[in-house]
């Protein structure tokens, strides 16, 4: 199973102004750094929690049908399944009709049941493509406040730790950050 973001969110769940206020930075000379930290904090949070915060497009590739043809989607919440394409034994694309699948987008993890009528013969690797839209909504107000706060906390931690030799990849997270995230973490099954 491989999953990729096909359409990133149009904006971040925390604005530059909100981050500046949280950091108590009044000037604009650090804006580029703060903007990068916001994006990195969102991406880190999304990866750890397995959540898409703002509306974004995803594509999931599968090699074969899972048991019971119930596909567990890698992130939540899922707003919609936009298309399912199965590549048949000859490698030709066969789009499934909307009536051939049912979404439970709020489940943890979100899941998709595909009807037995869908083609069974699949052409090798990545023979099934599922296009879906995930996220809490299109604007920051749709994102739960604790997740927005977790981004601000992480931005502040990384901003304060930017001394010589600071490496974002090894910077870690501050105490209490995981507690903000705990109710929203989707477990892997």
C-alpha cells in the first residue's frame, strides 16, 4: 500500500499572524522562517496523528483487494471518495461506479467497502487506485483547536531552538505536545 498527497492544502491551519503573536515576534524579518516552521509542524503533526487537517487530495495504491474488500484508508477524516480505478488483467483501467463502494470516512481508521461486483483480476503492482479527499474542512476554523495549538507549540519549540547546529529533523517535540495530540492520534491496525 502506497499513499501520496495529490493536492496539498490551500492554506495552513495556523496563520503567520497567529504564529507571530504566539512567538511574541512583532517584526516581519522572521516571516519566511516562521512560515516554514508552520508548514513543517503541520506536516509532522499530520504524520504522527495520521490526520489530514485541511482539505487535501490523496491517492492510495493497492496491489490486491484486502480481505472482505474493506480498504482501510491511511488518513482521516475522509470527506469523499472521488474515484476508484482498477487495472484489469490486461492492464486496462476500469473505473468503478459510485454504487460499487461505500465509505465510512469518520471511522478510525476510515474504511471503504468495495462491492464484490468490482473486477477481481488485477494487473500486478498498484493495480488499484483510490482517489479521495481528506481533512476536517477547507479553512482553519474546521480544525480542532487542540491541533492548532499543537502546531503553535511546535513552532515555538523549533523557533526557540534554532541555535547553531539546530536540525529540524532531530529537534524533537516539547513536553506536553503529545498530550495535545493524544485524543486525535489514529492507531495503526
